[in-house]
C-alpha cells in the first residue's frame, strides 16, 4: 500500500467534509421514499395473499410469492445440535481475526 502523505490526508479530510452533507441529504430523501415504497409493498403482499396470487405485475416490476425451505444455521442451533467438544473444535478451526474500520458520528 502506498504511503499516505499529510497533504493527501488533509485533502481527503477536506473532500470528506465537503461531500458528507450532500450525501446525508440524499440518504434522508431516499429513506423517505423507501418508507413510501415499503408501505405499498405491504399492500401488494397482503392483496396477493388474499387473492392467492403467485405474481402481481406493477408497471415494469413483477412481484412474486413462493414458499421456500430454509435452514437457519446459527451458532445457537449448532451448539444445540452438536456435542459441545465438536462445537469447541469447530470454533477453534474457523475463528478468524479482522480489523474493523468504523465511522462514528459525533452529531
């Protein structure tokens, strides 16, 4: 990885601070629109259930419903199903470490 100079860091900070407010505004508007869309999708889903429909065309989008099988693979389920010594071995064999880069807002 290339070395980051102080000048490059300062430029990145400046661009970040200039761009963030516009991005936040766009995200806010998108969240409002997403709420509207989500409410409509709930109506579509309820209607499809009532009418026992497997598909519903709306403009250029087609909503579909189908029953699917799913296996929930969580650590709780693994710990309940397998003997504890196997769970311990599984955790040891599959443990990975990573560096988490986070953005924490002060506002």
